[in-house]
C-alpha cells in the first residue's frame, strides 16, 4: 500500500527542506536548506531519523494533512499550535517537540507558530522524495527540488516510506533563545560607512519589517551613511550577509539569498545566531553586537554541540 498525506490546506509557505544543496553557487544555485537548523534537527531526532533527513518546513501557519494508509510516527518541532483530529472527528491538542502516533483517517492541523516564524514536521523513516543535485531542499524561485520545486498546494499527496514505527514516543526538552541581540562580524565593506553609522549600527535598534521571507529580512531603523560608494562590483554572498542598499536600511540575506550581489556589506550574522534571527517575527526589534573571529568560532562550537 502506498501511504500518503493528503493536503487539505497547504499553509502559507510549506516546503520540503534538508541541510542544503552545496557546491553549486558558482552556477547561480544557492544552497537553500532549512531556515532553523536546530529545530530541523530536533524534528528528526524525535522520530529516530538521521538529522539530515528531509522534513516539511512551514512558516506562520502550517498545512492541514489527512493520513491515508499505514500508521506513522510524527513530530512537530518549534513553538507551534496544532491539533490532532481522529477519524471520528475528536480533536486533541498537539504537543510540539514530542513525537506521536497517528492512524489512517487522522488529521494534523497546524494552526500557527507562536511568536516565531518556522516549524518542522518529520515522519519516522522519512518522506518519499527525489533528490535534485544530492539534496531534497526546495528552492521555489528556481523551481528546484521536491514537489516540482514548489510550495505545497491543496490536494497534493505527500508519500512516505512505510515501516513499522516504534510505539514509544520521544520528548526533547530545551530552552528557546528569546534574546534579541544578534552577534555579527565585520563585513567586507565595513569601512565604507561613516564612523557615526558604524557606531549607530551597534547602538540603535532595528525593526524586522513585513518585507521578510526565505530570501532576506528587511530591517527598519537608523539610516546608515555610505561615504565611499553605494555600489560595488558584484561578488559572492554568504548566508547572513547584511547589505546596505542606497536607502541606508539593512537587508539580512537568508537561506534563499542570491549567489552574488553588488551592495556593500556592513556585517555578517554569525552561524550560532542565525537560527535565532530567522525566528523573529515582523515588528520585533533587534540589536546587533560586534564580535571577533575567536568569539564567533567559540559560539559555533557551543552551537554545534546541540546537534
């Protein structure tokens, strides 16, 4: 029997993601991959999968799914409000960061994330997906990845690998990092900006705007003055780069960022704080803190231990 989930509601931005598609940036294809690597890995650990197994990533509101076929062990990670509805129509409030069994005819209704953006749904054994260039990640703008490189749509079918799941559920307890201070290192064009602007960048607060998606996060706050040139020759970009376009308002480039860009970069978010940053909802105010390479490396070691 080919077991699957029927998509009754796709959610706002539901895509399959893994750790990313690397080694292709020189061809114009960004690594993409999950936005919050910690929650992604937690989701897989909860169902006994490899931490690199593809999951279903959703933003703000997730999908409404109905299981057709064999029972499955599921986990949803993050700050997520969801219900489990059995085939009799009885509703039970779901518990995130804890695995649970569902059966033929049951529904999972992911209502919303709570003061956060991204959550993840994983299944024991993994989904039945085809790799593109050694990755299951979906890059919607390039139509690359599972589901024809697109977001979930109503009436889609999500097939999964059938295997008898363990009946024992698993819980993982951890503390969410709610701190709004984001650590950064100097960008390649840090000295393009006036002394006042460099000072303001680390002293003033910036607000996350609604112009934020998997590609980038536009911020609003103190205008930064470029005293050299508002444009540079296009060069390679990394995830977490903070570009300053002509209007002086920062844009943090995220997982689906362009592979090259021509705006000066004042800083780069360190890897250890990236997950925390991408979970900030519009309207949140954040502050940047300058750190050096040794501190960034130490923070990365502490971050890596969690996996």
